């Protein structure tokens, strides 16, 4: 079983795609979906799901890409689930590119060096990848600096300019301090070059650093443990991995105290935004790529229900403004900037209180999302799951015909066999 603190429920929820509506047009880059259901593990609460879906683009529409593969070839990468899998993953990505795209390859071990000058030749890219072997200590910071320099030298105005870092995150020579690395990456993102981090391997894998530097580099992060996973991330999801349609996307949900007594966000422990930062356009936040989805699930207690916290002796009654808007249970606000913009746009959408009174047990797509949320929280040892276990999660998820969802069901069965249900 994984260590409790290593489980990030929001990443599990967002690993899967859900049936959110496509955006009506591109004037607003994503659709916003909200729905409510009774909580499967607590009869006194409800689940509120908020889903974003970015618009899709075709291969013809995608702007040219200037990609720099930054590959860790240090000794720690010398195992079958590391460098050989990196080669497979990046060779697959090279096959998805078009003649208008260029790829450079930078490697780092004891020192950083250029292996392949920018090229569109897929065969040349694959030959360069094949020639690599692992050995030496890890000068990750020097590699990142060199990769950004190459990306800057080959910058495509109006295109995708991205460094793709493939490593186990085991930086032990050079700029190894996470804070120094983050400062470097934050500085570079201002120039329009984004960062994707791809994590490989087990054992010494430094996942926390990988996620943090991707967040700060206006990019995304994925963990790859099989060739199939590499195909999912760098093949099927390449558009959303590479092409940003909205940046600094922030979600803020305000609950009406006249309708909702208590609430909690499931997951997102290290991605929370301070309330005062929501309207501040200088504060960096997450990006959404073409076809990308983001899902957040709240568990809420209606007024009059039994919550997790005992009533406070000196708690104020909801004021007149809240009572006047009793028809609204919550208000969802989203801020985002277009990829080339500096000023954010605001979307607001109310969740009606009637959605709670008419709510039923989650069905279909929502039931599966709730099962994944429950799985993450049970792994984290969340006491608010009230004894809801892996067998319950399997029943809630139901049968699935999608390969990735079937894999989740197998993972849940594995956890149940280890824990005894």
C-alpha cells in the first residue's frame, strides 16, 4: 500500500475523462459543468462535482512546436522502468509530430550536453534516442538551464515552446535545492517556454519535486510506468499535453451559509489558493490544454444536517444577503487568461439549492468519479469515509468497458485483497 501522504486524490480523479459537454464556441475556451448527488458514504451529506472541459483542436490547427527533450541519463536511471521506457515514450511522441515541429535532445548526468540539434526528422530523433545509455551522477539543474537556452534559441513566435523533462527526479549534483530550481523555472516561464515533467521508476523516485516544478513551469506532470501509459500521455493526450488554450485558471467556490452549513474539498491539499489571490492576475495558477478536463468534488452538509464539526456557541446566523439568495446553494467563479493575455476573464455559475433537494445517489459517470474520490480518501485513511471500504468502492464504480477504468477496478480489487475489503 502507498504511504498515506503520497496519495493525491485529485490526481486520481483527474486521471480519467468524464462526459462533460464540449464548449459551445471558442470565445470561452472551456465549458463548466456542475452536478450534485447524495454522498454514497454519508447519508447526511451531498457531493457537488465541478467539471471543466477545454475545446478540442485538430492536428491541422495545432501551431508548430519547438520541443526540447531533457533526459536524465544518470546512473539512477539504469533500470528497465526508467531510461529504456523514456526512450520508448519519447520515440512514440516523435512519431506524433509533424514536419513543422522541431525536436532537440539535451541529456544530463555528471554534466549537461546537447545530443541532437533541432530537427523534424523522426528517424534522426529515434536514432539519437537509441544511442543513449545511463551512467554518472545527476546535474539536473545544469540540464534544465541548457534545455531552456536551446528552447530560447529556437523560439517559435505563436507556437508551442516547451521543455519536456524525463527523470526519476533524483537531482543530487548542481542546482539540487528545490527552491532554487523553482526560482529558475518561474523566471523562464515568463519568456513563454513551458515545462512538462515526466516521472519514471520506483524506489528513489522524487515525486514531490516533479509535481512542484511542473506547476511552477506553467506545464503539466505525468508519471509513466508502462509503454501503454506512455502512449496515453504522449499519444492520445498529446494535444492537451502540449497546446495551452487557457492559463492561470483559478476556481473559487462560495457556499451560501443559508443553504450549506459545512463543506470540504476532496483532495487538492497542496494546490489550494488563498482567497485574496483569486482576483490577483499576478498570481500564477494552472493551465488547461486543448481537450483537457479538470474535476473538483466537494462534500457538503446542508443547513440543518449533522456535520463533521459541532455547532459553535457563538456562530452568527446567515445574514440577509445569504437568506435572500436561498435559491442558490453555491456560486462557482472561474478566472482564466487566454494564452497570450495578461488580464483575466471571469465566469460565474450558480448551483441551485433545488439540486440538493432533487439529488439522488450518483449514477454512471458521476458514480465512477465518486468511486475514484473514495478510493483516494480511503488510501489516505480519511476518517470521514465512515468505514466505506474497497468492496463498497467496487460496487459504486460498477462495470466499465473503458480500458483505463477497468484498470482502476483491478487496482481497487488489489487494495481490497491486501486490506481484506
